[in-house]
């Protein structure tokens, strides 16, 4: 798979790393939201 963010990695490595980390979090993490209904 090609990295669509590759040009960004060359332009701004810090932003590239933050976006990659957020993509990983969304793809591999699980967020639980507590319900206020008892």
C-alpha cells in the first residue's frame, strides 16, 4: 500500500507523525463511552 502522506512526511515530519499516530489510534483502538441512562 502506498503512503498517501509521504509528501507531508517530507514537508512537515511532525504533523505527519501526529496524523499517522491518530490514524493508528482510530483503526486499532476501542473507545467506550459511558451511557448516562441507568
